[in-house]
C-alpha cells in the first residue's frame, strides 16, 4: 500500500498510507484535488503575485508582502528546517510533491481557473511555510500600534485605554476544557470554535490521517501538512486559541539615499547600509508596478522610505530635522517579526503532534511552536491535562510593545524570548476566549471578558457534561456588552411616544442576539446609530482621516469600527471629551423610532434579516443566498458585525469541534461551508445548514464505514 483516499458521507477525506512521508504526499494530493483554487490563491498571496490574475484589488496585499519579505522569510525558514530537522523537511517536501501531482487535475475541476485564465503553477518546498506566514502575519495585530500612535498624537495617552479591545482585523477563538470529574464518562472533553474571516473555500480542512505510526483526525490548514491547531489521536487531543500576544515591533527609521543605495541611522549614531532592491508586481489588465524593497538591521521597511510619508506628518509643525526624537513623525516604519529574526516558523512541532500519545507529548511538541502565539489546551485518556501558552515572544522594552519606537535610540533591541505561562483548571474547567488571563504578561490588548465569563458560567450550570451538550455552549447568544447602552437608555425620559416604545422594547429584551429576534435587530440599529453619532463628534475628528498608510493596514485605523468595538468602554468612561452620551443616545433612539414609524405595518425586521453570512472569496460571487445568523461580536456565538458600518458577518466560527477522550468516534465537528472547495460539488456547501443551526457532523474513524475513492 502506498496511499489510499476514502470519503465519509460529508466528503471529508480519510487518508491511509504505509508511512508518514507517503501520507503527507497523499494529503497534499487530496488537498490539491479538493482545493486547487484555494491553494493557488494562497501560494500567490504568499509570494506577492496575486494581482497578476486577481487584478488591481489585490495589489495592496502584494505590495505589503513584497516589502515585508514573506517569500524570502519562508525560504530562509525552510533552509534552516532542512539543516536542523531533515526528517520534517523531507515530510514537507512529500506534501509539496503531492500538491504538484494533484494541481492540474484539481484545476480542471475548478471553474475559477477558467474565469481568470490562471494556469496552476509549481509549489516549492518552502511554499507551505510561505502560506503559513501569509495567513498569520497580521495575527499579532501590529497595526494596532499605528492606531495607538494616532490616538496618543490627537487625544493623549489616556485615550488609548478607551479603545482597547480586539480590533477589526484580529482573529480569536473560543475553547474550553472540561476534566473527567465534570463529564458523564469520566474522561475529558475539549470543545470550541476558532474565529476567523469566513472564507470560501474554508480556512480549515476536516481530515483524517492514518499510517502505522499514528492515526489522527483534525482540522488542517490547506497548504500545510499535518494537523497543527485542532487534533485528536485517539489517546490525546488538543486545541488552541489566539493568545493575543504582542510579538512584532514597529521601528521608526531615519533613512537617506546615497550614491550607493540607502542608509539607516542606528542607535549608535552611525548610518549603515540597508539592503535594497526593486521588484516588479504584475497586475492583470494594468501596467506592472515597481516596488522598492528596503531592509534595515531591525527588519523590512513596510511603510514609507527615505522620502517619508507627507500625510503622516500632517499636524506636526516645525523643522523635522530639528524635532525632538519623541515627537518626530515616522519617515519610514520597519517591521521586526520573529521568523525573520530566527528563521524558524515552528514546523518542527507538526510531526511530534501527530505522533503524540499523551499530554506530555503535546507539551513537548508545542515547546517547538513559534508563530502565531497560542493558548493550548490538551487532555489524554489517562487523565492528563494541559493549559499553557506556546510560541515565541521577544524580551524587549515596554515601549516596543505599546508604540512605534525610534531605531536611532538605544534600548529597543530584543534580548531572548519570554517564558510562556502555564495555568490550571478551576472547578474542573478552563475557558479560553482571548481574554486577559493566562497570556496577560505577553500582550497589550485582549478581547473583552464576556465570552470567557459566559462560557465559564454556562459550564457551572451542570455538574456533568457530555459531548452532546457542547453545541448549546457553541450557540449561546447572550450579549453582555449591551449593558452600558441599555443602562443609559433606561435613564432617558421625555421621549416621543415612538421613541419610548423603542426604549420599553429594549429594556424588556432578554439580550440574546437571536436571528429571529425583532428586539435584537432593534438593539443593533440603535447601537449603530450611537456609533455613527459618536464617530461624527468633533472630539474624534482628527481620527476620522487616517494617515497614508498602506491599504492593507487601514482597517486597524478606521474610526467607525474602533468606536463600534469599543462602545461599551466609551459609554462607561467617567468623562469622554465633553460628549454628552445620554443626549447622544437620546438623539439616536429618536432617529431609530422615526425610521421605524416610516416602515409599513408588519415589516419589522429580525436580526437575521440583516445579520447575514458574508464569506470572503478571492473572486467575488453574489449568486449565493447566504443565511441569516444569530450571535454577535461579544457573544459566545461570535458572528461579528461591524456596528455603525454593516450588520453583515464576515468573521465567525471557521469550524466547531468537540473532542471526546472517552471515545474518539463520539467526537463531533462542522465547518461553515463544506469539505470541498469546488463550486457545484455536493460537498461544497452541504454543512452550511448544520453550521447555521449549531449542529455537528459525526467524526468517523473506522475505515470499514468509509467509501474508498482511489489508490494513489
């Protein structure tokens, strides 16, 4: 036997081979057959060549990737892996061989290749590392430092905390570990759902990998061999959430051109040569674009250059050359990120995870983890439990962690790596939901505590839990962050009769963001009106027009989403720049009441009418009728709208899982769309109704219950 491909009733691939390397080849091949378009989009995005077939809309990303040197970093990391861990490097090569074997056939099945006239290319051994980098480069949220810089510049340092919440581009997750003492079987359960942008095809691939060394089910990242984030080997299972750690730095650089190239001013006062070259980005339907790539001793320059950014300097008065360093606007910004420094992406952890039999094995494996930094939970059939942070966070000054730091001043170097915290369980449970908790020493901004608190409270309502009980937690829609707005609403008097009806309806509302709830829709409408009124207030005018930073980074600098996600902080603050928040809410509720009065009788909207799934597709396609959703940003069912901007949900649970340590076949999982990335396939969107309702698909690991597709 070289390799076999089986399928279950949902089209999920179950793969069997004679050894780990052969299995990696089959995994690469089946991924290319099912997801050729997705693989090629991610390869091109990692290389900065996606505009060559997606057009000018993809150019900002390609420009960022070229300047950040992601492809070169992937090459460096693979070369280092090849020397340090040749077994894993050969395993990655085998996966790439499988991808290359299957791409042509996968492309013939997939209409997007015809629509774009794209021919499938060739994957290189380092391509999976580039895909991993491209998917995760923004996970640490370094653009939030640009936002903080703007807030400090225009409102002062005290204002930063008002907006401290997980930002619009940050990905998070829910996860919870229930020990055997709190389950009906006496064995642990691990459950949760990673929150990411919902993409078509999906960002997670349900898969079963079996060979004499191991037999693992889990959620793979297409383009990456093995199962990194969520897996069950039969005797041990693990899951992760984003730790919200801060491990990337932005340096203000002073650059100058010389006859020989570009120089950067170092902390010792010496100008040193920076690496410099130009690259050409091809753009479908337009002229090619040249990109200047500069790298200083700190890292690649991702914003600006020797000529600076004129728009960033608005508001600064005086001669830049004579300005105090603390006040000087950034002429250029360099990004320092761990894999660029260490040439290590943590791929050495992937094979040990597949081979894990006990919690101790998972613990040793994730010691090799690098990026992104995650909170890990694991449990085994012998009662072992694990709750820890894994990944590389540099030791450096507090200033590096919170703001842009001057490259020409000392004190901003990296000095080794932080110890990663470990935690335990309380009353037999541990909840992880990106909150300030276990990973607090490693981060600056975290998610509000609402999801973690709600999960913990729900788990406290029963003494014993089963795998079948978990979807009720996945789908909980209680919105704790509604309280500040409703509290202010409750103080208002002298409203018009129509506005008072809105007020009474919302004060009687159960605060659940259910798709069929008219009150939830009314609350969301009021919230958006308040957000827009606050964003339009003169106090925030200076933040309404972000600097001329690259388009890729602008979501972190947009005022409306920032106010929307931080609304509860802004409403609770003791003072808010003279803004009368009660009057703001009063005006908003009158606005909402007037709009409601103008609607025909019997046409009141429910939350699901406007809160609909909005998946990202590399090629936009409006032909799908996407479902209405329950949930909201701060619900356990985290289907994020952007208050004040849109009710559509582009972010949400990219998968749901329940790992049962008493019996792996009692485990459950689901993804938002389906196992196959080919439009029109029976398994392209067959899981969507279940995902929408909160139902899960059975995990099947018995090959006698599966349908054999082919030998490979």
